[in-house]
């Protein structure tokens, strides 16, 4: 059986970065504003605009920062599967 996990809307205030405990396979989608995404131990930094998506590739912690004003992100977790015993 597949159980869809809930989505999380994450409002980001300008100059107030937030830490996200990452989950490999989770998808970040920009809804409003511009978001700077920094993943621990990854040389790349990402910038998400509204409509952009990025699927997290590792379980490393993630720092999210709004650029130039407030931003809104949606995090969608990968589905979990329950197997009968």
C-alpha cells in the first residue's frame, strides 16, 4: 500500500534563514519569491524561482534563505510504502 505524505508550505522571511533536515528524494518547489538553497557538503548552491523544482539527492541538512524579499516554498516528501507482514 502506498501512503502519500503531506506537503509542507514553508514561508521564508527575508534575512531569516531556516534549516531543513533534508530527506533524499524530497522535492522543493518555489511558489513565490526567490530562494537560495545551500546543501551541506555540496559545492553547488541553488536558486529557486517560482515554478522551479529541485529533488534532494542526499540526507544532508539544507539551509534555505529568501533573496530580495519574502519567499514561499513547498516541500513534497516522497511516498512511503508499507509492506504487509
